[in-house]
C-alpha cells in the first residue's frame, strides 16, 4: 500500500523505498542448557534484502557489526573500507564524546595516506591567468560545493565554506594592519587548519606569505 501511495520511481535493480538499513540489537547472556552453552550465529540467507544493511549487535562482552550487502553493487574491499571507517568513527567518538559529530573525521591513518598519495599522483589542471589563482579557486569551490571538506587535520575538519569565511575575516584584519602586495607576511604555524587559513588570508590580502617553521631555532626565525 505504501509503495502504491508514494509511487516511487521503480528500478528492478533496487528496492522501491529503502536501500540502506542500520539497526542495533541488545544481546543477552546465553541461557545455560545443562552442560551445553548457546551462542548466536550469523545466518547467511544467500540474498541481501536491501542494498546495504548494517547491524550492530551489543553483547555483554563485545560489540559486533555485521555488513549485509548486494554483491552486484559492492566489492568486498569496499565493505572492508567501510568497516574500517566505522571503526575509526566509533573510536573518535569514544575518545571525545562531547565533540560535535559533524566535526568527526571517520578516516583511518592508512586511508588518509592513500588519499594524499592519490591527490599527489593526480594533479588538477589549473585555469590560466587570474582564474587560476588560489583564492579564486577556493572561493569558486566554496560557491559550488560549500559543504565539501577542504582541510582535514588531527583536530578535525572544515568545509570550503568555513575556509573561505575564516580566511576572508583574517584577510580584512591583515589589510587593516597594512598588508600590501610588496610586503611579505610571515606565517609561523604548525601544519594544520590554522596554517592553511592564514596562508590563504595572506593571498587574499594581495600579499605574499613567508612560511617559517615554528620549531626552527630562534635565531633562524628572527633572521627570516
């Protein structure tokens, strides 16, 4: 009746209403049966009811996560990556339970390294002339994909909208304090979101940034 009422677009390859299901189950201690013990076993029904079903089973001594998926849509390696990401998400939430979920990055160290290698191996073509300047590219991406991740570091992640807004605010402050095209501005920050924001702000102010390693000897930093 619900399908008839909603009249969703039908596709013989996918269920009409629900494609992904997430469930949780509270387990209990197995009941003793004289000298025998019982424990639950996963049942392979031979066919996936939905494109993807993730079932979390909370047991007295463990938490088990089962992935049931359509083999025509997903490869085992893809599900393994998804399981690793879910494990990273749970670990991050447990480490900082008060942190907003929207700022938690569910990416393992190995996944982050592969993403970085892929970006290095696949350079993005930059438009010629003024259209290819970094501030304009960031602003254009913030307009087209405001919620896309722009910077990810150990403290969290920010979107292109947030990066554009923060760097704009800092650029106005730099201009107020005399930033100009022929005046380099030192940026002495550890790698991370603040450093990226500062360098972008300097470029937006029309100046050039001079990166200085904050761990370098004091005399060298003063010389620069």
